[in-house]
C-alpha cells in the first residue's frame, strides 16, 4: 500500500509537504463557501463562487498542460504554490478588515483558479517523474488518500474555527500551510527523477492541438475522459451542495456542515486506501465505482437527518475515490512521456473545467428544488455513464493497469 513512500525519497518529501498544505486548502474551501452563504443567504451565490473558481480552468487549462511538457514542473509548482499562498493571505486580510463582499471573494476565487490551471497539470505530470510508471497507480491512490484524509480534517477544523475565531483565521492558516510544500519542492533531487523532462519544441498552440488529437485517437483516453466530463459536471459539485444541504435541508450550522463534509471525506479516504492496496488500476473497478457512485448519490437524496446524510455520504465518498483514482491512473498510464503533461492538463481540464457549468447547475437546481434534487441529478448522470462505459467495451487497458496473463506451461517430451 505504501510502496511509493518507502522507495522514493522525492515522493516522501512531496507527500509530507502536501499533507500539511491540503489540510489548509480544505479548511479554506469550507470556510469560503460558508462565508458566501452567510453573506448572501443564497444557494445560487455559492454556485457562482464555484463558477468563478473553475472558469479559469476552461480558459487556461490546456495551456497549463502544454507548458507542463515545456518547462521544469518543479519550478512551475514553486511559483504557483507561492501565488496561491498570497491569495489565501489576501482573503484573510479582506475578511479581517470586513471588506469581504461576495464580489471581492469571487474576484479572489478567479485569481486562485487561474493559478491552479497552471499548477495542476505540472503537479500531476511531476508524479511520474517522482515514482516512475510501475508505481504510478500506487502514488495516485496515495495522493487520493491524502486528499481525502485532509478533506476530513480541514472542514472539521473549519467548523470549529468559524464558530470560535472566525473565517479570517481559516484563510490565514491556509496561507501559512503552503510553506512546507514549497520547502519540500525545493528539496527534491532532480537527479533522482524518473523519465526526465525533454522539453517540447514548436508553437504552443500546435502542441495543444497535438495533445487533443492524441487523446481523440486513443480510445481508452477518449472513453474515460468523456465519462468523467459528464459525471464531474453533474455529480461532483460537493463544495457547492454540501453547505446548502447542511443549512437548508438539515437546518444546521457550521459544525453540521463540517461534520457531513468530514464524513464524506472519511468515506473517500477509505476508498483511496482500497485503491492503493491494489497493484494495478482496473477497468471493471472503474465501471463498478461509477455505478456505486450514482446509487449512493440517489441514497443521499432520500435522507433528512444528519445521521442518515452522513452514512450515505460515507458510501458516496468511497465510490468517489475508487472512480476518480482509477480514471486518473488509467489515463496517465495510457500515454507516453512526451505527452504526459498535455494529457494531465486535459484530465484536469475535463475534471475541473466542468466546474463552472456544474457549479451554476448545482446552485440553480438547489435554489429551485433543494439540495436533494442535485444529488438525484448527479446519481442519474453517474449511472448513465457507467452504462455507456459498459456498452463501449472493449477499450484497451494500458500497460501497468492489468496483470499479465499467465502463460500456460507446455509439457515437453524428449523422445530419443
């Protein structure tokens, strides 16, 4: 389960830095959504916040992927992580000074999203350099586990901090949390990288087009990313839906929001551990996880108590991690090193650039039909994509995602 951490010093450093930084990120996400809801008393405003955060991915996501094949990924991450720390500090300042209007918060979200559009492709493409292809599925699953463990801790801390010291302290703590990951990136040893980056030459636009053409020609990448786009647009809008669910459906407070968000994260952590314990990604697991994700969201839509919602979200979290980690591993292993950054950028583009439409859709549906209706829509979308994935088989599995078949031993007779 922890092979990548045991064998690679660079990955241990990176993982340790991310462990602290991700707690701060989830803490800020929870506090930011709650602050907008508190200022506006509008589900649509929370959806608009998501639109502002994710729209830059639709504009710059593919450019960020192309740059990840051209320039040093570690240096790019140092720059972007520093810029995101400054965004968090800006949020802390405007909130402390009580000039935290929804417009100001949305503007900072646009800036943060623009930075992430350049950070995320380099972060994903760097992973294969840290651990190599043979252990990439394990590293991706461990990253998912890290992300979802901090998803539990961050919102839980946010719920307590909002109720005691206020949201400005949440943003300030997130700004400080970027320091360890920046130091870890600076301490990496490029000499120990697997598959050293060979910078892509030629016009940037041509590089983007070539990456898109490669994805279109590769059936595995095309199918997995098409499924992910629909599921992410309609069914992965938890930052928008969960605060609305906590306040309007459960009639709770910030601590209720922290509790149900942490429960979802606990399930997602359990799912990530399950993926990490497997040697390879699996097409069957991907499709079954999509099915389970859809059914679990439908279950959430029927619950009206905090305990019922928490239990259903736990199952949803398990399936969420199984599905997203499997999708990520299959796509990254399906492409050669020279297009790794562009395909990583395309994966992020599909997963996150769906956010603007998805956030507005989730906020609008919740405004009219309540938070449970958004879970119904997400469940139906995931089930439809699971059926599409089954129907489109066979799509080939890349090296490193399936176990090689055992060759039958042939009996050899030596007749003299």
